[in-house]
């Protein structure tokens, strides 16, 4: 029985196809096993560790093609502030730091108005430029972009906090309107204060009786000046704090006192009010006795006259 060539050809084609398929399937597996065995022999790594996953040719990530994730360094030009507003913001930050650095050393004893009025004036000037509606270079106003473009409004918030400190200190009573210098009244008070403290330093050693005696007039003048400035409402926190410290030195540290001139009138008025009831009752008593006498004498005189008339008629 003979087999024709045409009937065998399809069978050969099918066998060849399966052989090729088996070769393609098992050849990658063999290469993978060889790689794993070589890795295990050269650098053994515990199974299941992170290093095992990283060193695996299957799970090794392609790190060389990935750049680090960073925030965007800039936004589109239409969303950024211009160069002029950015420069104003930079100057504002410098002057803000300068004023804060001045406030901290001046906190105790309080000298925020005396020492920091110049730096505060500079901060006010730059904030006026930022908040102004006038157009800067390029017809650009920085008021909205720097103050009101976000919910936090950080620049406005920072400035408001320092402005509240200035107003709470009442520094406008001791500093000129243009932040150029201290007022004349403030300078005069500080001069009298320095004289008083110099007197304290001169006599504070030894017996304080000499201090109380020799510094009485200077301290008294300082008190009178402070009282007048308090009535005129021209005091700031610097003067209030310095006067409180001076009074504490005078009364507590040196145990001195100043007799007040109004003590004598007060004592006189109090004595008069004390003796007023006695004077009232005494005058009332004397007045009543005198009135009784005035009522009795005319009555006796009338009865005597009437008796004489009756006797004349009878005679």
C-alpha cells in the first residue's frame, strides 16, 4: 500500500508548527532561570525582600527615564505679578523685618515709640505705595495682586498687626505726623525724667534720706508735668511706663514721699464739717434762749401797765 506525497505534506506541516511553538515557549523560561540562578549565586537576597524585587529583571523599574517630581517654578505670565509689584513686595518684607527687629529689644522697658518710629514710618510709606490705586510703571496697580487676590491677604494681615501695635501704644501722641522726630512735649518730659533719674543715681548709695530730700523738687516737677500731659491726652506708652517705673523707685525702692499741698485745705474742710453739728446745735440753743427772753419781758411790762391803769381808775 503506497502513501502519496501529497497526503503526507499536511501532517509534516502540522508537526513542524508544534515543534516551533514548543521552542518559542520554553526558550524564555530557560533564560529566565539561568539569570535567576546567576543572581542567587553572586548576590543572595532573602526571598520577599524589597531588594529582591528591585534586583529582579522582571520588576526592575526604569528609573533613568523618570525625572523627580517638583512643583511648578512659575505660572503663566498672565497669572504672575509683574516686576514692579514684586520689587515692592521685596522692599515691604525688608522693612517689615527691620521694624520687628526694633520692637523686640524695645519691649522692656517700653521704648517702642522713641526707638522705632523711623522704621515704622518707612513701613507705612511702602505700604501706601502697595495699597495705592495709582498706576505704576506699565500702567499696573499692585493693590489687588498683592493685597486682595487671595483669601488670606497675608500682606494686609501682616501690616494690620503692626499697625495695631502702633495704635495701642498711642505713639501718635509722642511722634510727629510725618515720623520725623519726637514731639516737643515728649522731649521736654524725657529731659525732666533724665534729671530725676540722675538725681536718684547720685544719692542712691547709703542713706535714702538725702535722696528724698535733694531729689524732692525734681521728682515733684516731673509728677506735675506728667499730670498736665495726662489731662491734655498727649501721653504714649513710653511715657506711661517710664513714669510708673520712676514712681516705683521713689516710693518702694527709696521709700520716699512728697507731702501734697492740698492736704491742708482738706484737713481744714474736714475739721469744719466735723464741728459743724456742734456749732449748729449751740447756735440753736442760744437762739432759743434769747427768743424766750424777748417773749417774757413784753408780757411782764404789759401786765404792770394794766395794773397801774386799774389802780388809777379806782383812785
